């Protein structure tokens, strides 16, 4: 299916690209009224737990929820995040990758410079999916949170691996920086 990028009706940032794949982008800050995104603690492929609250006031967060039905595509998305590591560092953003598996099923550290977290039951994914006005249960999902944990953007689609997607996420991080320059 060839269709244009779609933005949510409350979108104020004005980002969006005609990239020829089915992806929807939503401005969540107004919809969520600045409420923090759901908190979590998940096991990591780097030994130990990752707690979202650790990053509060320290860095913006990009969460990528992998699709359990297309892990090959999800690995390509992770590779694209990895290729843009310097861009995310410049934006003071921590990328967290959430994988639909147990801790034992997580890929090893060599796949990504970012922590990969185990969400075996999908409980955290469902909490975040509830913030979106669509419900594509097994699509890939990206959320962009400011350093206070407020969700600014959500992207959902079957294929989030293109450079245009990375540009979209980085555009949202730029936008967050303009809102909170200190």
C-alpha cells in the first residue's frame, strides 16, 4: 500500500514526510496534557533493570517497541537508530529499545549501542499503545518523551526503518529543545 505520511489532528510541530509507507505520527503532548508517560522497570541485555525514572531531568527519551511478528524489520530499525547514534547524542536523547521477549531471549549487546529491554508479557507496550488514537497491536511503535517524561510524539506503522523516520524523530527532539531550551 502506497500512502502519504499522516499526522494526528492535534499536530502542532508540523513534521511529516511523504515516504510511501503506512506510518502515522501523532502529537501526544496536547492529547496527554503534559502528563508523564507510563513508568516502568524492565530487564536489560546489559545486566540489571532499566528504570525510566533514572533518565528524568537528564535526557529526552526515544522508546522503540519492536514488533513480535516482524523481528527482522525491527532489527533493521535498531540498526538505523545505531547508525544515527551521534545525532541522538547531540539531541541529549537516550534511545531505549523494548523487545517482545524474556530477558533470556534478548539480543546481545553487539546489536546496538542502546539498551535492549525485555517486555515479555507486552504489559508496557500495551500501556504506551493506549496513548495512541489507533490500535495496531503488533506494529512497530516509537515514542518521543521529553526529559521530564512527557510524551511529545508517537509513531506507529509496519515499517519504521527509513531514514525519513529517523529524521522525523530527530525533528521532534529539536522541537522539544525549542520548548525547553534550558
